[in-house]
């Protein structure tokens, strides 16, 4: 597995429209990408930065997804979003809490 990890500067006055576009457009487009496994979109209230992690099934899928995101910089800027950092990383471990279905 590989992931595309990003840090983003978000125009604070546009937060409501950015969140709406994330829910209505971005998540749908990201989850439709070849190799998509999981995605996490986070906001740091202290810094105003957004953080993203999109996990894909292979390095090839991750590199293609990163290129797609980078190619969308003009649309991101129109929405008040600027990429600070975007990298393809190797997922070396993962953990998830198991749901207790015996309650």
C-alpha cells in the first residue's frame, strides 16, 4: 500500500464552501480513483491547515493520483486552497480498532 499525504493552506473565509465542495465533489472523485482504499480529510483548528491522507493499493496508483491532484492546482486556488506539501509515501503498517459485535 501507498498513500498520498498532503498539507494544505485553506482560505479561512471560505471554510463553509470548501467543506461543502469536499463533501459534494472531492470525496466522490477521490473514491472513484483506481486503487482507492481509504481517505482521511482533517482540519487543524489551531493552524488553520488541512491535512489529507489517501491510501491506495499500489505505488503506481498513488503516483497517478498525486499527478491528478497537482494538475488541479488552478481549481484548488479558485476554491481558496493551496498545496503546501504533497508526497507519495509507503504505508509500512496500519492498525484499526476492531468493532465489538458481541454486545
